[in-house]
C-alpha cells in the first residue's frame, strides 16, 4: 500500500498530523485483519471472509453493480 497525503501547507497542523497517524494506524489494523481472515480461509476455519460494520454499504454497492452488469 502506498498512501499519499496532500495538504495546502507543507507545515502540518496538529490535527493534520493526527489524521495521518490515525490513518496509518487504521491501515495497519486492516492489514492484520485481512491476514487473519486469509489464514482462516486457507485452513478452512472460515468459509468466507467477514465484513466489518462499516463495509456493508460497500458490499451492497458491489451487489448492485454486479446485478446491473449481469442484466
């Protein structure tokens, strides 16, 4: 993953620095979750990956896109 952050001023405010720290922390947590789910899928412990509470909207969007593509 390559994440770029663009701000109006090169001198970051405390809020902007906190935003970047939080974003990077969330990325690391996501990597860990995905890796654990992948291991579960490979071993058969999971039959499919699990969605997090914030991912159901994305899943629904993918379903709608697939339905439109199939029609």
